[in-house]
C-alpha cells in the first residue's frame, strides 16, 4: 500500500508541475510538442542574443549566445544525435601505433568569413585556446599539444590513448582579429549596423549548401527576464532551455518543444568508503528499487530518458541486455534489503534548489521504505550540498554531472577521480576505464560492454536517467528542426514557416 501511495503522490506532483512546464509529446522521436491550441499569426523570425556578453567561440558562458555559435563557426567534427562524430573541417586522419599522436588532414578551399584561407595553424590555435577555457578544459585535459605539420596537416598529441578523440574535437575553429573579434568558417556572419544586428548568410560558403534564411535578425537582451518577455511577446522565434533545470524560466506563450538527447547524467552516488552503502548487497538492493519509468514520466514530464547504464540510450554503446541486471524489481529489492539489519536511517543527500530532484529523492525514499528501509532525505542548498559531498557526509546522494561526449567515466569512478565523491577505488574498474578510452572505433562496443557489466555487478553508482535539452519555437514558426546537444540548428534542414 505504501508503494501505491508513493506512486500516487508522485503522479499528483507531476500534475502540479505540469502547470509550470509544457506538456510532453507522446512520440519519443525528436519532434515538436505543442503547448497549446491557439495558432497565432506568423511573425518575422528573430533570434535573441546578449551583445553585452561574450560572443567568443570558446570563452563565452552565455547560453543564449552559445546557441548562435554553430551558425558562425565549425569544428573539425560535429556530433550527430547519437553523439557520433561526423567530419566537417577534417577530411581524414591517421593514428600512431601507440595511440598518442593523431594527424588530421583539413579540407581544402575553406575560408573564414573575411576570405582568409583556413590552415592547420588556425585549427591548432583553436584547440589550444579551447583546452585553456573553462568550457572545454575537461574534455581536452588529455591533449598535451596541437601544432601544424603542414598547411593543411594538424598533429594532436595525447597523454594517454583515447580512441574517441574525434568526438571531443567538435570545438569551434576560429580566427581572432586584431580588434579582439573572432571569425568563423560557418554559413553565417554577424553583421552590425544602424538598421539592427543580424546573422547574414555568407557568399561562397565552402559547403555550398542552401541556408534556411538569408538574414536572421538578432534581438538584443540585457537581463534573463528580457529573454522570457521577448519570447512570450513573440519578438524572438527560438530559445533553448533546460526544462527540468534549477531555476528554469517559465514561458507562458504558445510554443513547440524540440527535444534532443544530452550527456547530462542523473545518478545515485553511494558512499563506498564507509557506512551502510559500503555493503554491495545494500547498493544492489537500493538499485533494484529505482523505478525509472515513473521518475521519467511522472516526475520529469518525459524530459529525460531512463538509463540502466552510465551512457545515453541514444548512443550505440548502450546495451540494454547488460543493463537488465539493474532493472526495477520490487521482489529483488525486498529480497536483497531483507538480508540487511539496519542500525540507523540512511542519509540521502539532494540539492534543495531543484524541485525535480527533490521530488525524485522523496519518491525513491518512499520506494525503499516500502521494503522496510528507513531513509532520511536531506535537501540542502548548493553550497552545503557540495561541502558535504567533499567531506563524505552522506550515505547516498542524488547527483548530476555533464559527461564528456566520449562518455568517459574516469572522473566519476576512477581512483582519485575529480568527481569520485563516493570514494570508489577498484583496480578492475580502473583497468576497464583505461581499455575503453584506448579502444578504437571497432573495439569500443566490446570494451564498453565489459566495463558496464562490471559496474552493474559492483554498483558504485546507479544510473537513473539522461536529461533532454530543449529548443522552444513559436507555435508553427519553424519546421524540420533536428537539434543536438551542441547544435540547435544541426543539419540546416529547418525552415521558417
């Protein structure tokens, strides 16, 4: 009865949250979901931007300005919706026998927006600038050098083999001007005049594709509330949002939502150093009590994809057969936790500033209490949350991190990893992490399978879901969007209605 009441409570909470967030589409494909039935008249398509914030391709931290980057800049590669690298400025590459030296041959005939030819030196400088930036430092931490080996030949050296390096090299390639601005090789260029700011289609763009709009007006923003107002009043036609994030803006106009998969990972983090969760049986029992379907549909309004493994279900590395060992099972939970004699309540830590996470933590606690486990949910502010994580002052925690596009878990689970707050240290895990990083394209699925199988047996963490990122457009204002985590305009297949 307690589990039924817990599920009912979660469903009622979801209905309440639905008043603050748009309804989700039933179709799991990346198609838009309407938030109303009124169909306003068409207005000119415009994009928001913050002219007072940085528009630097690797240093900017402004989410709205970052949305514009794929229209202005290109990388050696771009990531498709399944996080697989596709060649853009790179024509081909080779890898040394030890896996530490990669040589990339660039496309010929590519120019920046001022006509300057692209060279390997530009690509090398861009990679090194990205490595030094806050945004890209984590993913490029294994890069020890990048230099031109010829006009169109680029050499990148690594501290350890990484067979998925191309997935990390979707960073923008740019040319910095004397005035401090940056030029790109993308389909549009920023133009500023007395008539207003805009993105203007380039003449002679090297890819030669037809762009959706010749001119895209830009509407200037100053404060975050300006963005909400501009979208609600239809001054702008598209914004990006994390609809289950902390402090998510509440848009009230009629709009469509285009979701895409992301590397934003929610999981249970266990304190494996000490306390009850140092016991494998306890970790397994708690893991079998995670009802991902209810969490995804009732608590996160289907803006997440439930995951049994620490890799996005959209990735070809995801293996549901391996993940089945952690599927939700009341019987398995009862059987495993029934062997444990609890001496004190479990301390379940969660950040109080995200209502979605707090609801999920309380839902999980109710599920476990149905198996006779006493759980104390402690929802605390971010500063206290991070302090207690670092101090190991918790039994388990509802955690979130954005993984790099190669889904490397070394920071999370490697001995001494920067995000390894649970204190997991296991030689077998370290070996399998290293083997997966080093594996080439053909060997990568098998290496991933071995790692994930080991993790489902030892359960240092329990995957819950991967969040969706969302692109919001005015109702029937845009068609054909196929957004990705890093490119709201992926493929340029969209058009303004």
